[in-house]
C-alpha cells in the first residue's frame, strides 16, 4: 500500500475487508513488527484417516462391557452411552465401529458363539440333540444369546443388521446341513430325502421355539428331535 491513510489500514483477509490499527506507513515499507504475509503454499493432500482401524484392546473392552450390561439388565440396558461409559471408550469410537445399537448387539452375540462345537457322534439323532441343545441353551441361558429375539426385531428396520444376521444364520444352518450330509454318507437317511428340506425342518422348528418362547427343556429335547426326524431316516 502506498501513502499514508492515517492510523488505520484496510486489509483484505478471508474474503472480507477488515480495519486493523497500525502505525503510519509510507510507500511499500512494512514495519518489522508486522511481518509480510507468507506466500501461499499449495494445500497439502489430506492424510488417510486411520480412525476406522480398530484397537483390539478397545474392541475387547467394548464387547465385554456390552456383555456385562446385557447380563445385568437385558437388552434394554445396552445403550451406546452406557457401553461407552463402562468400557471407558469414546462414544464417537463406538458409533464409528458400530453405527447403531443393533449392530453392536449383533457383534456381542457373534462373539458369544466362539465356543460352539459341531458334534460328530457318528449318529444323526445324537448329533442333532447335541447341536440343537447347544443352540437352545445359548438362546435361553446366556445373556448374549437371549438377545437373539431383539436382534431379529432390530433387523426388521435395519437392512445392514438384516444382512449380517442372515449371513450368520446361513452359516448356522449350513452346519446342520453338514450333519445331514454326514448321516447320508453313513447310509442313515431314507431314500429320496432332500438334505436342504431336512435342514429347514430342524432350523424352522428351532426358530419357532425361540420366537414363541417355547424352547423345550433339555430333558424333553430328545423326544422332540425324534418327532422331527420322522421320515428322514432309513
């Protein structure tokens, strides 16, 4: 800027005119206590975010906290705020990894199935009793397992939860089909039995018991399995 303009200088900054108190200036001289603005540099490319990368310790703490809340107060006690507080994790972290309560609930449920075993007794009846019995015990007696009905409800309004639940369910039913395939290889199945239809008979009954809260006690399960197997074995 050239020439004096009194004790005020007009400066163009941030797309707006501002008036800044300065000493009198002459010609192109800029006082030493007011360094000349630096030349603008090309904007640096933003760094790739690592926020979505999960810290295993934090993830374990969150899932453990959610499991504790389920055990203490059922699904109603599992809120994002309560889990974050119990796990000493930021709510932003929870929402970044699990965008809503339904997906966190699904993660807790999936983690709780880690101890499931696939029976191989050498006899279809015993395999089914062991497998279905294990599944019913999980749904009835394990807090995370008792959340399955709530997961099914959440899936009705969340397409992502529905997709993940379907994938998990298909994996479970595939295991039942494998029991029937082994039985077929041993010659246990009646002629013409469709393995997928046989699996659906067992799976559909198990889900009916779950959704209607009519899961048979362990002592009654062998008789129920015998009824379901009618016409399936040679």
